[in-house]
C-alpha cells in the first residue's frame, strides 16, 4: 500500500477550527480514506467536537452525532443497533474519542460496548491530556509531564489502555501513531472488514499540549516510537504482533533511543532538564519503559 | 382484545413492545426490573423483534437510546429513582436533541438511605429537562398512556421525549386487570415512526456541535413551542383513543365530581386514585368536593387549573418536596393563578419516603381544609412519623 | 443537501466552516515543482487537507485554508516545500 493508492476524496473539509499542526485532523483524514463516506461518527466532548466548527456549519463530511463526554461507546451501541434494524448493517459505526473520553470518564461505556460485542470501530486519538479543556492531566498522561493540573510534573505513570482493552478478548485492537499513515490506513481498513468491536489507539502529539513547535507533530510521534515510549502493535485472535520499529525493539534487533531524545523537545518536560538535569526522573522513566517492553516480550511469544 | 391481569410493570412492558420500538436499551433497578425482564421474555418468545441492549448503566441506557433515536428508529427504555438521576444529563440531551424517546419511570424514593417505596421526587426533580411528563394511576392507564405517548412524542412539530411515571410497588408490582387491544388495532392507531431529523449517510449532518447564544436561544424557544403544541395535540390523541378503544383517562386533568364543587383536590399518581374513594366518602357526607387528578405535569395544565380556580378552593397534595421551598404541584398551581385568581390554595406534603397515604388520610386532609384548620400549607402526618 | 425543519443544533457540511483559515498564517509553504518527487508525504501529512493532490501526483498549496503549520516542509525529504514568512500587507 503506497500513499498514491490512497483515495483522494476528503471527508474532513479544510478550514476547520483545528489548531495548525493538529494531529487529530491529520489522523482523521487518513482514517476516512480507509472508511469512506458510508460511516456514522459518534464524537464525545473532545477537541474534535470543537474542530467540527460552529453551528450551522460543520467541517466533517459524514454524519456526526456529538454526545456527552462519557457516552461515546454507549451512543455508538445505540446507533449500531438502529442501523441493523434499518437493514443498514454495512454502514460503519465509528466512535472517535480523545484519551479523556476513553481512559477516564468514558472507560465504563467503552468496556460495556466491547463486552456486548457491539459491531463498531472505536478510535482513541491520544494526545495524553484533556486537551480541549486546556491541557489538564488524564489517565494517559505520562510520568513527569507538566499539565495545568500537574504543574510540578505528573507523579504517576500512565495507564496501559491497550492491555485493558486486550483483556476483553475482542476481535481486533491496534496501537499506532499519526506518523505512519500507510500503517494507519491498513489498520483501519483491516478493522472495517472485521465483525465485532475493534479498538484502535492513535498516538497524537499535540503542539500546544506538549509544548513543541507545530511543524514537529509527525516527528514527535516517530520519536515516541523510536524511544520505546509508545509501541506499535496489533492484537488479533488473542495474539499480539508488533510493527515497524517497535518490532525491532521488541526483538532486540535495535536499541531504543534514549527517552531524553523525545522528552527534551517538549516543553511539558522542560522542568526535567532545566534549571538542572533531573537524572533520577530520567532513570525512573527508562526503567519503566524497559519493564513495559519486558512485559510485552512475555505476551508476544 | 384480551384482558391481562398483571402488574403495572408487566403491562408497561406489554404496551412497550406492542408499540413496536426497534431499540430498547435499559438497565435494571428496583422496582423497574420487571419491565425490562418482561421485555426480555418477549425477546425469547419472539413477540419483540427489535434490539434489546443490556447496557452497563442508566446513563448509557439513555445514551444508547439517543444514538438509536438519532439514527431514526423508535426507542423505549425504563428506569426509576437513582437510575433516572444518573441519566439526568442525558434527559436534557434527549429533549434538546428533539428525540421522541418514550420512557417509563417508576417513582421510587431517592436515597440515602436506601428506600424502594413510592415518592415522586425522582421525576418531579426532572421537570426542567423538557420531557413531556405523565403520571398514571392505574395499570390500564399505564398501557394506554405508553401507546398514546409514542404517538404524541412523534407528532410533527412536537418531537419531544415522554416520561410516564407511576408509583413504586403500588402500581409497579400490583396486579390489576387491563384491556389489551389486538396488535392490528394498535398498528392502526400508531403508524410507523417518521423521524424529524436523523443521521443519514445520504444527507450527512453534524448534530450537536458548538452553537452560539442567539441560535441556542431559538432552540429553547422551539422546545417551548413544542410543549405548547402538546396542549393542542394531546386532547386530539386522547379523543382518538376513546373512539378506537372506548377509554378516556382525562387529557391533562381527570375530572371527578368537579361540576358543582366548592373544593377541588389536585393530586397525582396512586394518591390520585385513592382520592376518588375519599371524594366518594365526602360527597356522601354532603360535601361539595371534587378531584382534578393531575395526569400531565409537563406541559403544566395552567389553563385548566385557572378554570377550576374560578369556582373552587383548591387543595393540593404533593408526594414530593423541593427542600428549601414547597411541593412542586402546590408551587406551580399558585404560580399559574398569580394575578389571575385569588382563590385560596391549600397545600399538603404527604407520602414522602413511601409513607402510605390511604383514602382515610386524604379524607382527613380535605376535611381539615374545609374546616379551616389548615394555615395554607402543612406536612401531613409528621407528628405521627 | 436536505435541510431539516426542526429547530435543534443541526449543522451542514461546509468547506471553510471557520472562514478562510489561511488568514491564520505567519509562515507559508512555497512549492518548487522541479524538486518534487511525488512522494505525497506532504499531502497525507497536512492536517488541514490544504495540500491539493494534482492529477500527476505533484501538489498545489491551497493558500485559502493553509494555516502555515510547516509539517509539509518538515516532512518533505527533498526540500520541495520551504516555509517563508508571510509578507506584511
């Protein structure tokens, strides 16, 4: 699958309310190239709810149902059931939520929808904060990150949402990143062809949230993968297979880059480097990442 | 037509599936559980052919109903008390989204402590959400109102959700006979659902994105206009029901011996049913007293109550309390009379926490009022509690 | 596009829903067609969809909507896109 094979049609219309360099619209464009117009999108409170722009206009070219923050997956269950009753079971039901609406307030509805075998694709675009409300911490925020509610740096490590989702033994799940559009396209296309609940999480580096120059959005996603802070993998039929650089890291064919390479480019980690280098914090993070990869090695056998 | 002798809940379940919803999404809570269990039985028997989603919370129940209704299908759910309160956010959402979802709410006390008996604080506290609100006093009325409310909610220009409330255990778990029409007759009365907007891949719209104040103000006005339209359409639908099935429970108020009454009692739900017995007893004693049972709380029947005030002293019983002020019915009755009538209105709080209110209590309430022993407002029975 | 009568918060798709977002720019991408290798990285990575894919797989920048984030120039491996400061008008 080469980029030139991707469809030209855009379901995300230019001139939206998204920030320049926004990973959400970046990912959404590729996702819709894989899904096409026969899609109904359910969006809880999140950046995308604002990116849609102001009534009476919208920047999205497919039907969208906005819903309350915690209710994306529950709303999707209702849409999916109704479509089946109407004989429109071939319409893709896409729940599109941020990490807030997935890891925290929305986790109950998501878990319930998966357990009920709702036939839908749930995509979490993860910018590791409550971005829409102004950069507050979420369950996805990494250790030591500044946010407006963890001003001195977050004191807890983030949840591993992929593991929580896999524990539901759903038909398909994937963890990917905005920086690899061919992979994202392939993953979404694959999910579209599978019946039942599918979960896809896309790491979405956010320029205002992570405090980096807006042209580095894609670079920041690549570095997250290359330093091992974020893993690319797919889960299907109970088996997890890693992709791209993550596969090489898993198999110890390459060393992952030092985590500083990723962290030092982001203002949210500035306090780890200035006024003095906090070696202890870096060591704690490196150790945690090593442990995460050791764990991944045990489950991918 | 068949006679079904069963509890309010099982009769509600029967009405719900006969209306042929295509999605039911619900979560169990005492004493609503037998409504959803009743529907589950109809899933097994094949009488209900729609989708039955066992969601993981009431908030998700209403959210799933909103998803389904937005996609353009008839939806139904049921809840009670804490479940209703948990879905409060989504009640507002459903009404603002102009989705004609129908829901049965079994009026149960709100905790803490845990209390499963009847009072109406749960649904009364939701009166600001924009839902059309009914209060039923018999299992027959529950059946009839469920079907009629689908027709009302789905009417052009209304498109608002309906909540049908009835008291915990007194109706929900008490068997009474009800006439059940044939499915063909219900199909003739209630046509297939035609949504007034829906999610359609052939006509993509975004529902619910950011809206500026001026536009939102218009949305609110449109909702109010829709509730005003209920005042015109509900009597037409009740009349049609009477023509088809021979039954009439009143439009907004059910009048009982009001024609020559000097005193008129306004009460709701199970107390409304008990009130008829009290009125009979008092009439036998020669008192000119009648009952105007409040069947619809939203839209509030201001015009009808104003009409009653022209000839009678009004007595109001609330099985709810807005702590810091008064019972809701008492408050809103006085509100609709302001500047238009100076008839005395006497209010009573009774039955909170599921405390039983029998016709004897209602008799005492009315007698006390008629003897001038009540200074405008009283919490009945507090001394004995 | 069918418009619904019911007055609730329903919105209809429109390009430029927030207006001509090209006015947000401080820097603009300048395209050198001769250097372009038609890899389409800029096209797929533009968050706005403001890089128009031509029939021959070269590109045209849609300056009406380009917000000037600079991802296209950063991700172009042959420097066919470079960012230049917008001229003051």
